[in-house]
C-alpha cells in the first residue's frame, strides 16, 4: 500500500520526469529511471510490463546533459539491467511479455557506451561527470576539468558494467570497471590496508586521506564483496577480506564505526558518523560476521528511537550533527539482512517501527517527503528515486516468505541501489581475463570463504542476538531513567585542528579542567585506558557570557544597480572565516551569479561565468567551508549563501555566524554572508528579472545612504507633589520628562499609562538612585 501511494503519486504528478516533488505535487528532471524493475517482486506483473513499455517508449539518452557517472550507473544502468533480467524471466516462463526483444538491454548498452568516455584518464579512474551527448573532452561537454573523484564513485561500477558485458557479450565495460578497481587496490595504504575518501583521477594521489565505511567509500567495499558473489572471482574476495581486517582493526570501535587517518589509523579524525554507514551491518551479514553487525545495527536502532529517523550525521554521543533525513534505505537494508541471517522476530519489530515512522512523519498527500531536520520534523520537497527502488523492496522482503515471491531471491545479488542481478552470470557467461593483480597474502579466518549460519556460529543458543543487543539497549538514554552523575567525560578528538583541546574550548567560552586532577585514585582507575591524545574532562565552570566583541555583527546585502539604487537592503549573517567585512571601510561590491551546481557541493560547472563575480549558493549537502573553497577556486570574489529551509527569515530567526568544517580555513579569503530564504528569494527574484544585479556587502551600520541618527541626552527624575496635571493620579501614571540639556537644544516628553498600580514609600528624590 505504501509503495502504491508513492509510485502512483509519481505516475500521477511527475511522470515522465525523473523524480517526484511530493510537496509541490510535480516532477523534477534528473535523468533517472529506477522504478521499472520493482513491481515484479510485489507480483504486480501488469504494472511491471506497462512500466517497461513506457521506459522503452519514452526514455532517450542522446541528451546534452552533464550527469554523475556514479549515480547514472547505479540508478539508470542498474535499473535497466535489473528490469531486463526480470522481463526475460517472465518471457522464458511464457507467462507474459512475449513481445519483449531485449529492448532494455539495448538501451543499457547505449547508456554504457555514453559513460565510457569518463574512463579516458591516464590512471583508468573515471571522471566524476560526463556529458551524455558530447562525452568529456569535447568543447561542448561542459565537463572534463575535474581532477578528483570519491573512492566509491570510482569503485562502484563493477557489478553493473560486468553484468552489461556478460549479458551483451562486449567485454569493454567490465574491463574498464575492473581497471578502476585495480587502481584503488594498488593505491591503498600498504601499512594499514585502508583507502582514502577522495583520489586524483590523473595521478592516483589521495586528496582526502580520512578512511571509514560511510560516505565517499561505502559501496567500494560493498562491490568488492558482491563482485565475488556475482562473478565468482576470488581476487575480489581476497581484496575485501584484506580491507575488512583493517576495518575491524582500526575503524570498528563497537558499536561505533569512526573515520581514521589512512596513514595513521590509530587516530580518529572526527567525532561523528554519517548515516550511509548503516549499510555496513548488512555487508557484515554477507560475510557471516554477525556479532559486530548486531552491535552496530542496535546502536543505529537506538538512534532512530531518539530522533525517529537516522540523521544524516550524528555524534558519538548520538546528538544530531546534520539533521536532514532524505529517506535513506540503508538501515532497512541491514534490518532485512539481519532478520534473514538470524530469524529473530526482533528485527520484524524494527521493520515495523520503520514502517510506522514513515507513515507518521514522512507521508504526505502526494507521496513521502524527505525530512529537512529530524529535530523539528519539517519536510523537504523531494522523494529520491532510491526510496522507491530500495526502501519498499527491503521492507516488503522483510515481511514476506520466499513462497510469496515470483522469483527465488537467493539466485540474485542486490546492487547498491537494490537492483537484482543473477549470480548465474559467473558460470553462464565468459569472464573478463585481464586481471593479474593479486592481493598480499593474509591469514584466513573463519569467515574468509564462507557465510556460516547463526546455528553454525551459535549452536543451541537461539537468544544469542538478544544477549549481544542487551549491552546496547540504553545506549542513547532512550527508555532508561536518567541518573544524575557528578562527573561527565567529554572526548575531544581534535587532533587535526592544530589546537590543544583545552585552548580550543577556551576560545568558545568554556573553561575545563583535566579529569585526572579532580578524581581520586579509585575514581580515576576507570579512565586510565584513554587513547593517546584524547582528553577526558569535567566541566567545572558554566559557559561564560559571550564577550561583547564576539557578538554576531549584522551584515547586509544592498542592491545598488538600477532600478534598486540602494533602496533594497537584505539583512545577512556573517562567517567566522573569510574576509572580515567589519574591517573594510567601503564593504565589497560585485555582480551576482548563481553557482552551478547551486549547492556548490560538487565541481563548479560555470567557473568561467563566476570569475570576478559574487557567487550565490544554496545551503545544505556539504559544509560552508567546502562550498567557499570551491567557489573561491572557481574565481568568485565573494559568496552569498541562501538558506534551504523554506520560509526562514531574519525577522523570525536570530542571526548566526557560519563556522568551518574543522579544517584550517586561513585559505578562504573572500567575504561570505548568509541570507535566510525569504531574503534570498528577494535576491534571486531580482537576478531572474534583471539578469545583471550589483550588490554591496557590508556591515549594517555602514549601510550606503543611511542617515546617521543624532544622539539625544535624556535625564529622568521622580515627580514631586504638584507636578501632576489635572486628572492624573499618583497610582496610575508614570511621567517621564525629557529636559533640555546644555548639549542638546531639543526637548521631548512622553507619557505612558502603567498597567498596574505603582506605590512606594516616600523618598527624597535627590537621594534616590
């Protein structure tokens, strides 16, 4: 029913657009076609056949559009291949689709050919973006200037490309995807066997060296394991096992999975986790390593109990770091795998909670809406295609018996987008013979070449999963009475900031004392196992009043070009980094240009247009500092960030200062200001109407054309008997008389009715304070 509500809303309000905007009840064009292969699992065979016909009829790839190679591969190519496999199954059964002539496979091959130019690099790692019509190097492509890509972006091609090669008979796709996997393996840090997050596609140097299992790396590890399952090549399994040993040694800190530095993996590089790592317990199930899978999954479940959904990022103390929840399916995915591995009905209850929270907090008349902030429950006008492709599939399979499904689910492997590819590809189609890269020898363990059942691991102990979970039952404090504690440890993994933790917190107005100075020897014994460089401290002073010089100074964006001529003034917030506008006598002037992409969270596509102009960028998806760096590198002379929360305004929300991303921000030198969405809408509307808009960025007190108010000295004195006019009484009136002073020739008086009776003993007015 939930799938029908979402899918029918898409068909009614969005088709043939790629995604549904559930609040606006209209479509958004992104070039995705991921919906087509799902209905068969729900035995909606008529709808499936109709969806295939519509895809064949309506989808075309000869478009002058720049797309993400990674997203197009996992969503579009994977969707086409999965739908082709399902259509072929129905045709072979002679139940329906006798008209089908591999049209989806032909479309998949055409799309694969349009993605191949991205692999034309010296290293073999693909460009992150490609123009579907013009490729990469063509002057009309509007791409090809990128130098970096994420590890997952380069390492999440092998399932779809290998399946395409083996289904079409053309080995070129598998060869390119395998080459990219080979490069990532060769570039791993040999001491730790970890990989970084971002890599240079030309020389193979690591650009970001933090290593984890979440965003930026996640599906690289997933595809190593699944490539072995799909293709039967032990090289992939050996590589996965080598990486997995490193992950469990350095990154896994049960139940947490924390990013470390690939060259110095004993140091955590941040104290928060992103929600994409929720897939990892499911991957651990595939490897047969159930105990850490149960531990991490239970931690994630406790976070959902606290916030209804997994925030996009949350701290090691389970507080919200980034509040968005775009209806990601990874937690449901791991829940499904754990239930299938253990048979424990507890995971059916977890699935039930997911269903109930989606219906309660995300369901809207036109589908399901992403949650903009789990703390407030506000919605965002998006329903990503992965929500249809993955979320309902895993939930439906969780509550279904095998006999209720139209296929044997064990004959297929899920891609990262939950499209189904047959494991028979390893034997019925010839493999690619170009891989000679062997991993280092390593010691095998129980799980290296098998996926043992729960009964094998825990014989005659049906409660083993509960025993593991109970240790983390009250991890976040939800469900347990809070107990006051005189001491509270605070971990400060601030190694990458170049500041001593105590000094760093002092700069924030917090005074701290090392815990070891405050506890007795018996109390302190529990704290002797701290990692090197991590301080455990006790807060011994209240947060101090923010010093006056640290108050947020309101800035403005003043429109000075015709027809505005300075009359339109927008209140703006400042940043704790970048150019200090309060020290610029005349502010900073420039013409505004909207960044492409608007969030500035990927390579800037209109760098030429931005040169020498002030960039407009939308808040969200990545940190302010990351946006500022990209736009500054693109040639922008300033940046105006616009809030992505609909309806926010400076009249209703206090101004705040934008902060950095934990990295040094001395390299950011352009001025940065922040507009709430209502003020931002005024600015973007002006740009849309007049195309060329000049603005002035400066402190509000230096507003161009603003008349300075003259000071008026005011004295107060208490009224004496006889000062009251006729009809006034002492008990109901306060009269404030502003008398003329020697330095001011103006006098004024005002009278205000008091709302309550004022009475006090008689005092000498001259001696009163």
